[in-house]
């Protein structure tokens, strides 16, 4: 019977582990974590030495190594699942002497699973919990041996302090203290705990300058990275409180484990659901970074409240697929021209968009400056380093490119990439044979001709040389429309033929129709271009429907949106961030 029960428990554990692996792989997708926390990791001995000279740094070293595997979702999902399984088994060892131990041991694992739903989550939490439970398990084992029980805690505390830092050491102390409250060898154990705390305090304070303030700061930092700020505290409670309960004699303290745990789990499931919009937004960026432009747009359509980073990548995907002039307003454009690129080098809302879009617009100087600043803030992020290498090579800065490639050769998974681009650095004539580098080289603007004061000024300087950069020219026209600069749009539209246009795209024709309401002369002779005459009819229909709404167009916003939501005129009145006064002026101009 016992053998059959044991087999059933093993089968159940493996089944749950497999289900969690599928959940991480198919629903969470570990690659999305890289967009928020992809820190540098090098394989050389000097980088290794940097992480073994201060408490907590070794755990940071291992977590940074761990996260490098997130590039590959399948092995990453397996690794995360194994860590969670290890945490469960260690918890089970600590609590196995009591009833419902299998359920109690699963609570911190379940809380960690919920924490993984937040893409701000760091694998460092998992590593710390694994070491914490390992320390508690070793301490429990040492209680069987009289001598070991007295010396184990000081050794464990110093080891955890060094490996994981002051917060994990404090949690270990709390767990052991709770256990020793009801230990038979009470006096000796309290002396051992006191000696361990004194030793750890001495090392923390006098060797590393750590104190209570640093402990409180770590607690604050741990809570700040989560949407639900109480996640870390729930996790710590899930580890420590059951540890107290299982060390109390049954005659003194009884807990209905199953009902309490069931209610706690049910409450957590209801209160802490995953953020689908966050996942969709990160998926947009992930697909765009990997050149999966159609997939990026599929995810963008699911985003209800996209942030600036998502909008920037969505617009790049629209341009790369040739759909930007037809489908621009099918997506949120409330950021105006800022949704095309950033004019602010110090905008660190995300690691990816600015440097990436600067590179493809030919603003190599901005890409280099932003990438260099990003390395100062985030560290030598491999993605930023790759873009820096491309920018340096396209700009002809061979020595700088070699320096970046030297760094990339010291990363675990970029050595092949660095070796390929090293050939371009060694022989710059080969650059023209690489489509991406050649495009960046041909599109680059003079370094002194790139401003930072506004998106429109940047795009004007990038697009002023005819036929140099079609993307910059399109972005220039679109930016002038998004920011309601009809006179700028008219001026820039005069270069339509210089950039190879024979047909006026839908968006530009809609902007031209709106500009005609000012009574000025059209900047181009439309008779020399092909265009869709149905767009003219659609404007008249929009004008009539808008006039029918009278002075309260908002009352018909939804109705008009179904018919004209993809048009520039609807965007001006209902989708832009213009003031109410500007919108009223536009309304009067359209309906007059």
C-alpha cells in the first residue's frame, strides 16, 4: 500500500511539473522577460570575480546566467519548472512530518507561479527561495544530531548572507527562530541562534557596511517591481508561517490545513490574475525584434491600452509590411508623432524601441548615443550591443565596432553572431553584401545634422536628401499629420515623386483632402498620380454624418467610428490628443 501511495505521489508530482512546464512555455513565454530584465552576462573570469566580492552578488550572478537561456523558450521553460519542482521538494522535506504537508509545501510554489505572471518578475526571487528552503532543510536535518544542531545555524546564516544577501539571511533567521521557539533543547538552540545572528551582524556591519536600513531598502525594492506590491510579502509568509505551524506540537496548536490553504489559494487565484494586455504588448515588441512583423500586428490588435514602446513597434511593423498608409488608424495613435520615434535620448521607458528605430531611419548618431547611454543604465545588454555593432559598422567606425564585438564574444550565445560581424569589421567592403547593413549605410544622415528637439525636426533632417531613406520620408509625412501640421504636410508632400510614388496612398490623400479645406493651392498636381476616387466620396459622407451630429459629435463617436474609424479625419476629432479648442476648430472647418 505504501509503495503504491508513493508511486501515486511521484506520478502526481511529475504531472503537475509537466503542466506547469506547458503553462510557462505556451502561455507565459520566457522570452518576453528579456524585454524588461535582459542584463549582461559574460563568461570571462573578470566578470565572475565581480560577483563574488559582496553579499548577495553570487545569487545575482547565477540569476543572470539563468536568464540568458530565456532566448530559447523550450529549455527556459524546463529550467523554470525544475527550479519550482526543487522548491516544492525542499518545502515538502521541511513540512513532511505534519498533515497536509503536500498542500502546505505547494503554497509558496503557487505564489511564485503567480509572480511569474508579472513580466517584471526576476528569476532572482526563485533562486533566493531555493537557497532559503535549502538552508531550512539543512537546519531541520541538523536537529537530529546534537552537535550539528548547535553549529549549523551560524554556518548556514553566514553562507546564505554571502550567497543571497541580507534579506534572505533575515528570512532564514526568522524561520529558524520560529522553529526554535518550541524546540526541546531550547536554551542551547537560542544560544546558537544568537551566536549566528551576532556573527552575521558583525560581518554585515563591519565588513560590508550593511545595516537595518539596507534590509528595509531591499524589502522596498522587492515590492516595487510588481504590479501587485504585496506579492513578495505573501511569498515570505507562505514560507515562514507554515514553518512555525509544523514545528508546534499537535496538542498546543492545530490548524485545519486543508480549508485554510484552499481558501488562501482560491483568494489568490481570484485576486492575482495575469495581465493579458501586458503580455500582448510585450509580444508585439518581441515579434518586431525578431522581424516577425505580421505576428507583431496580430498582437497589437489585441492591445487595449498600448504604451509608447508598443506603439513605436506597431508603427514600424505597419511600415515594414507596407500597410501603414492603409491601416495606421486601426491602431491607437494617441501619442501622435512620439509613436513613431523618440526625440528624447534619455527616454528609458524601455530598452528596445529608440535605438532600434533610430538605426533603421538612418539616425546612426542617435542610435549610437542612445545605445551608449542605455549601457550605462542597464549594463551591457546583448541586444543593445548588437545594435551598437551594426550602427558602428554602417557608420564606418571600425575600431568602435571591434570593441563591441569583443564584448559580444564573451557572452554565452552571441559568439557566432560576433564572429559573423567580425568579418565585416575586418573587411568593410563586405558590408554592401549584407542587406541590413547596406540599408543602414545608405540611409544614414550626417552626424551633425541630427537634432533632438522634436520628432518632426529629426525626421526632416533624416529625409531631406531625396531617395535616401523612404522610411524617414513616410514617417515625416505621417508625423506632420499626427501632430496636425497641415502646412508642414503640404510642404513635404511636394517631394512625393522624388521618393518614387506614382500613386497617392490612402492616408496621404486623406491628408490632402483635409488640407484643401484651408483654401490653399494643392502642393501636388493630383492629375499626375493615380488615386482611389472612393476616398473623396467617403469624405463627403463623413462630412454629412458629422454635420448631422450638430454641436455634439461625441454623441456619435461610436457610430462614426464603425464607419470612419480608419480615416485621418476621424483621428483628428476623436483619436488625437489635441485640445478641445483645436478639435472644435477642425469640426467647424470640416462641416462648413
